[in-house]
């Protein structure tokens, strides 16, 4: 069963450039991010939990935005932080 947050999440347009990887890592001079994620609440692009600074999880904790999706080519899965559900 899919959670309500995943059902209601709509695609957000990216708010930040991502050609150089995670914008927050790039701004800090770091280049060891792993994969990119897109917040469906606001369009922020940030690095995943396999990355040292876990910027997307930090974004969720700071904003409460519940759903993100993979921003990697060929991937479309989504994750709800509140219900810990993959969709």
C-alpha cells in the first residue's frame, strides 16, 4: 500500500543548478557527493544519504517536506520520509 504523501506528491521543477552535483556540497567546495535527489515539496536538488553530508535528509528535517525522488538518470522512485515508504 502506498502512503498518502506519495499519492499526493506532484513533480516540482528543480530550483537549483545541478550540473556540478549537489549544489550545497559544491558551494562548500566538496566533491564527494554520491547521488542526487529532488524535493517534491519545493524543487531543491541535494545529495542522498550515501553522501557524507546527506543534504536531502537535512533538508527534510529542516522543512518537513515529506517526499523526494531520485534525480538520477533513468530512476523515478520516490521516498516518503514521514512514513518511511518507497513508491
